[in-house]
């Protein structure tokens, strides 16, 4: 089977199910696992994310979505040359990947029976269900079941570790300027890790916030997880962002409990590494200090 992945989480799922040798193309953002970067890239961005600030990216995204319906371009000629049997894509978010309508239009010119599967989970459980779905479609059902069982066991261990612990008020910040709440599965991740999400709503999209709402929420911990940003880029962006005047009055800022994480790897993509994200949040909220497999976060203030 020849598989084309049009979203990074799809690529991660395919490799987790030992299907890397069947992947014939990925997106320009598919950077995990590292071997995925050697595959032909079938998309490109209309925005230069590396050189723009959070504010500039927000403006560019709004402008391109309004004019083109997407911020990505699909390489139609490469798709036609590869003739994939399966295209893995999504309908959830036009900012996250090539729009589903564009994929449908592109696939119409392909000869044969190319199948398009859209992965659009809104919760952590639905993310795990997409792993099972991909396993079923690719003949890797048993591998998928084993992977999901392993991920659920890790989540259960986190739940057990934080059981009965005091829950701080948490603001998972999905964009810095303008400020956005964490959406979809992120509030659920916060809850499992032993926090109380005060601005995002589980299963719903992230939401642009006015300063007054953030002040009313009085977050005791702020976790910065800008969509598509690495840990290093998040730290850099935090240092050059001018927040609203009352930012310094927030309990999390006053008490030096603002943290940066790798949003791109562990929070924004609807794939297996969300469980890593839950474990990272658990260490932020309820630090053990020892026996931690990784520390992929940074305390900023």
C-alpha cells in the first residue's frame, strides 16, 4: 500500500504502527520520527513562520484563510505521480493542514481507487480511536490495539500518581499574541495531569481571549504551548512578546509559575505523543524531582 500523509499527527501514527516503509509522501511539517523527513514533501506553506512574530503570523493566517481558504499549497503534480492508495488528512482545522476540500479536488484526477481518510478527533479518547482506525484501514489492527493499550496504561499511571493532590488553576496558552486558550484535547490533558483548566473547554476549539477573561480566571500556572512552536521558539517568543498591562498581576506570573513546553511535539498534534504531553504537565504541576524520563519544559518566570 502507498500512503500519503497530509498531517504530522497522521505521519506519527503511521510510523507508530510500523508503516513507515509504505509512506510515500509527507508534509513539510512532518518532522517526527526523524526518518519521516527523508520522504518527499507534498505540501508547502504560504507563510514564513520562522521569520514572523506571533502577531505577524496571526495576521498572515487570517489574511490567507480569507483569500485562499488555507495557508498551505498541495503539490498536485507530485500527488499525481505518486498515485497513493490511501491519503491521510483532516477536516478539523484549516490552519493545521491542507484543507479537506483541496485534497478532495486533487484526488479526483487520480486514476484508480485512492481512499481518503479524515482524522478529526476533538478529545484524547478520540485521538486514540484514530490510531485504531488507521490500524484497521492498513491491516495493522493488532499493532494499533497494542499501542493504544500501552498509551492508556501510561495515562492511568498519571491519574493514579496525582489522585488526591491539590489542583492548581491552569491556563494552557495556545497562542501568545493575541492570547488563545488551549482547545480540543488540551483541557483534558490538564485534568488528567492533575490541574484545573480555567479557560479552555474540553472537546471545543481554542478560543481567542480578551485580557479581562484571563484576569478573571486568576490562573496559578500558565503553560505556553503555541501551535507549531518548539520549546526553543516558545521561549524566544515569550521574551519578545509584550503582554497586556495587567499580565504581571496574574498569580502565575507573580509566583514565577510560567512554563514553556514544546507545543508542536507534545500538545498541538493529535497523535501518540500527546501522552508524553500529559506526563510533562504532571511533572510541572506535581514535580517529583527524580525518576523523570524527560524534562522537555522550561520555567520562565
